C-alpha cells in the first residue's frame, strides 16, 4: 500500500471512530491537517486571518461529518490539468457537497470554498471586486504576495504562481501539493473531470509562460 493510500485508509478509520463518539479521533485528524491548512492558506490571506478561516473550515467538516462517505483513494489520473465552480453563499453548502471522496479531498474542497468566500466578504466591505476565475492574489492581496515572496525559497515560482487567477493557483496546489487526483478534485468542486483537467492544463501553460517571461533572480 502506498503512503498516500495508507493515509487515506487511516483518515477513513479515524472519521468512523469520530462518528462513533471518539473525540480523540477528531483531535488526531485536526492535528494532522491543521498545519497543512495553514500552509495552504498562508500564501493566500493575511496571517492574522488564518486562524478564523481554519475554524470555519473545521466547522464545515463537523456539519458534514455524518454525510461524508470516505472511499479508498482513486487511481491517480494520468493527465494533469485544472478546474473551478461558482461558490454560493449558503451555509449548508458543505452538507450538500458531501460525497464519496477521501477525507483529505473533502477538507481541501471546503478550504477552497472558504478562501473564495473570504475574498467575496472583502469585496462587500469595499475591497476590489473578486472573481476567482479572474482575480489574482497580487491584485486582491498585494501585502500577502509581498510577504510570501520575501520568505519563499522558490521565489520566482511563488511570484509567478501569484500572478495566475486565484482559482488556477488553488487548483495547482490541490493537485501537486495536496496530492489530490483529478477525480477527487472534480467531486469536491462539483465539476466534470474533463473540466478539471482542462483548467489544470491551462494553469500549467500560463505558469510556464510567466516563468519564461520573468527576470531571473537569485533565490
């Protein structure tokens, strides 16, 4: 059994124990994924807002816990591409979106929705208009992009990624960093697998173009 499949199996058993009333199982899941959620968010929102967003993500998991039916990790997709969906503001979205998918994939699906909701909230408070298909991190949160660029070892890659539409940036990270398959991403994003693959291809192509056009700089 691969490391990824083994982790998926452990998550599934912990979720079952949590449903049965084992608070320790819930704590193990939280401690396993809290650092990963922090890593996912710290390149996208101001650091002081991350704890609140993580709290909202876990609240979404709790609401959907009894409907989530984790299944063995799908086979990895040979093709690597991209995806998105329109997020609605309904607080029941996590419950409606509960599907047969790995716990990790479902958690990142909620994180993605909460990230977009965070920036839509800023728009309502007078911030720049936000559309995940168009808006880039350097436009909606320039202070975040500057901080990340100063700290990142792979500076050119980070800076180029932040010039992608946020949705493409998120999809790339879900696929290559969180190690989600296109099938898993399609399920949690409620998109056809072909759409996910198409968007990932576009994200990779745009990122390559940005890297080629970016001036070389010492890391």
